[in-house]
C-alpha cells in the first residue's frame, strides 16, 4: 500500500510528460476514440515568462526542460529506493529511461531539420532589390503582421534563397490564422519573390511561426482551396496595399 502511495504520483507525472510531447489529436485505444496530447497548452505555459522578456522560445527548449524534469523525478525515485529497500522501483526507473529515450529522439529530430528530406530546401528567392525587402519588412511591422522585435537579418534570410538551416529565428507571424500567412505568400509571388510551380508548405512552416512560437500545423494544401473565404476582406485589403507599395 505504501509503495502505491509513493509511486502513483510519479507514474502520473511520467504520463503527463509523455502526453506533453504530442500535439492534441484523436487517437484510438482499445476501440475507443480519445483526445490525446497537450503540447500546445504546455508549450504556451512554458513560453509565457520568456515572451514577457521579449525572447522567442523554441520547441527544442521545451524538450530540454522535459528532460530536466525527468532527471529530477529519477533522483526522487532513487532516493525513495534508498529509503525503502523492500519496495521495487525497477519498473518505474525503466519507464523513466524509456521516456528519456523518446525525448532524446524528439531533440535529435529538431536538431537535424534538413534530414527530414533528401533534397535541400532553400528559402524564398527575391526578385527585387534589398531596399524593397526592407520596405516590406517595415510595412509588415507597421501593420502588426510580424513581431516588432524581428531583426532585418532574420527577416532577409527568408527571402534570400538561403538554405533553411541558416534560419536561426523564424519570423513570428502575429496571427494564428494560417489563411492569412498563406494569402500573403501567394500574393507576393511574381512581385517580391520568384513564383514556383507548386507551393512548398514545409518551407512556409520553416520560415514562419505562430504568435506563441509554435510552428503552423494546419494543412495548408486544404486551406489553399478556399483561401479567400477564410480570410476577412479587411486582412486581404491590408496585405494587398502592402504589396502595392512594393510594386510601385
């Protein structure tokens, strides 16, 4: 009975850490559909203090924080084991190690973005001079479409046909509405950036983040089919006016 009192809260903590690694979606368990995954909420809470300080937090920072949390739990379990030699903790320690391996896999994935695809992905290729990119940069800030703290260096990488591995700080788009970002990218083609035969949605997600620092997880391909329906006329007009100023 005593072992259950000690281990139960720890097992709950391990389950919560594991669930925090996954985005919320419906999964099937024992023929029952349930909502699983708390990443969005957990990451938002994790990044609140950093946002107050004007810092951008990335998923990899969150993952390392979970490793630290896991290490503290392991120390706690080892202390329990010393104090209660008659209680078996090996299964809990194995669960901790298994979860540590999972988090390490996530971290490796975040550290090697280019290995997700065989082909190297380049950022957008500008077809205007740097002064036009600078004008675009200022207009997007002025109209509250990107963060005020965005540096021109970070911004220009997105339009200079660079390897996406060169992106250190993706541009934070000040709307979680994926339609708005996609509308912007589609409409600057042939005016500010080179037009491509097909939209590269992975590139889009690599270059831009949501206001909370999380990457866009929406299906841009589906959004593209009814883009103007999902975006307000006011937003369309704002983006159109910005592009027209560049085109002059």
